[in-house]
């Protein structure tokens, strides 16, 4: 080990290959002859340096250098700063359900803690929760799933990230929706893949299928990400598009990642179809879902992914060497959520539908604003391009001038330009105030196209 004061062991001849060499600060350093023969990078600290001095400047690696935070957190921070200054801000930026976690789910978690279920669990999840998930997916997607094909994680994001790391080699193309959830591009970049954004059609329900076909032919992707119902649009991909996507995957031999975290939050007579339900799809599909949105469990951090068993074992290894496991008591709450009463979910859906209808009607009453009716999730994604301003400019003005926090569409990709995302999970009183402020702001602008 390099040292400015020769180690006693070196002086005693314990390391006969040791030599003394000068360093940049004129102080002899003791190094081995091996170090002299094969120089390597070493930091030599001046003798008068403070132990707290840091002579190294951190340079991010290529895999993380381009990472950015989610826009929702950045806008929340700005809004919070304004509130500290005494401003009243209406929060329409965060997809945080306002309802409490169902009582029977909370009780299951608390009971598990009282019963001592606070020890390590299996990295891929407890047998009870994996079985409950397998049964749930089998019944709701119409395809047979075994517990060996289920991996539980702290939220749904590991179900997105880890399979991507297991499937995508550096240089592999991965197609994802744009506008779409920011984590998609992030996970592709960290895996060393090539992010290929695919535009959505005007109503935000699905990909522009003509463009998607061309992208598949030209980029030869390793993986295609599907999000239905989608964030930020609330669009639900029609069955005919889901079926075609699966056929394209079979023909061109790529994997499908189906993000279905909002799968149960659909309205009217809409049905969210899953890629895994299409014949021939299961062996090349990763289905990602969780508890945060449906059961109002965002802070519990509990999600899952279903995938072929061979891939699940590799994902389990990533879980082992990263977060280790999910808390047992959290997983007990998950079992209660899936196997207990579902009345709360239906009540929440009914309330979200009322809020959706109010927000969409209010937005479409504003001259120059065009808002498609979202079939799922809890977001509206209106087109505000008629005012000749960028999405970022409008979002900033709504926050700073009108006191309403929304997200610019470009937080979800360049194809989100001209749009803003509004979350309608808040109380109706909050939504009324927010819509009034938004309408007043736009009334002060001129439509330029």
C-alpha cells in the first residue's frame, strides 16, 4: 500500500520487493516493484493535506451521465418553494392518489408487524404474495401464470428496470412511447441500449401504428415498451393494436414490456387489454404492475412483474444484489389487497370518473384548448399549442402567475410539445379552483393559430 512513511513491515524486509520512489510532492513513497513495473493510477496526497480535502472531481459514467429527474418532482419542488414564500398553489402535477389505503390492507400490514413478520424475505417475494399475484394475473389476463414466473419488488420500477438490464445489450434498440413515462428512456440508457421514441396518435390512445411498423423494420429492436392505460395521456391501446404489436414481435423476434400499472383504472365500458393475453405472446412478454395506483399504496413501495421463469431467475439475482428483498409485512398487505374486498377500488374508479369528466369539460370550454377524453389512469393531456407558446412556457406561467402546478408535455418526451399534463386525483374542490385559475390564465392569451 503506498505510504509517505515507510511501513515497519517494509523496513523489516517482510516485503523484499519494496522500493522507495519519489512522488510529486517530494516525499518518498513506498511501493512494490510490481507497481513500478506495471504503473497504475494512484492518488498521492500531499503530506500537509487535511484528511477532509478532496482532490478528486467526480465524473459521472456514461451510463448515468444523461439521467434526469422526473419532471413531477422538479415542479413539486418549485411549487413548494413558492408556498414557503406565502403563495397558494393548487397541485395538479403529481400522480398521487388522494384516497387512503383500504382499511383491511392497512390492518393486514400492521398485524404482520405485530406477529413478527419483520425479518428478511426471499428476494423474489414471499410464496404467499407470489401465489396471490399468479392467481390474480391468471384470472384477469386469461393466461396461466405460476409463482415461479413472478418477481416482487419495492414498487413497479424494478420490474421495468431489471428485465431491461437482463435483456438489452449495449447498442440494442428499444422502442418506447413518446410522450411516455420518463423511466423508460432512463432504463434503456443505463442498460446501454439505444432509445427509440415512437410517437402516439393524436388522441394519445396508442402508437401511430404506421410509424411504429417502420421503426420496427428499420431499428430491429430487442424490446418494445407498451403502456396501457398510458401516462401521460390516459389512453388505452385498442385490442386490434395490441394484437398487431404481438404479431410484429413474433415476426421480428423482439420482447414486449407491458406496463399495466393503471390497468384497473379504466372508465365507462373501456377494457384495458394486455399483450400477455394474446396467443403466442407470453414467452416474450414482461407484464409490470403494482399496488400504488389501484390500492392507493404509493408509499408502501410494492409492485410485481410476470415474465418467463428463466428471465425471472436473472431478475431475482439483480434483486438479491441490490435491494435484497421487500419487507414481509408490506407483502402481507399486498396479499390482502389482491384477495380481500375490491369494493374500494370500484368506489375510487367511480370518483375518478366524475373528476375526469369535470376536468375535461372545463378544459374544452376554454377557447384554444383541446382535451381528448382519457379512457384510463388519472391524467388529462390537453393540447394548448394554439397560443403559440411552448409547453414549458405555459407550465411555468401557470405556476408562477396563476398558482397552478402542472407538467409540461415535454417532460414526457419531445412529442409532448404543445401539451400539458394535469392530474385529477385531487379533491373536487381543489380541481374546481385549479380549473378556474387555468381558465383565467388562458383568457388573458390570444389564440394565434
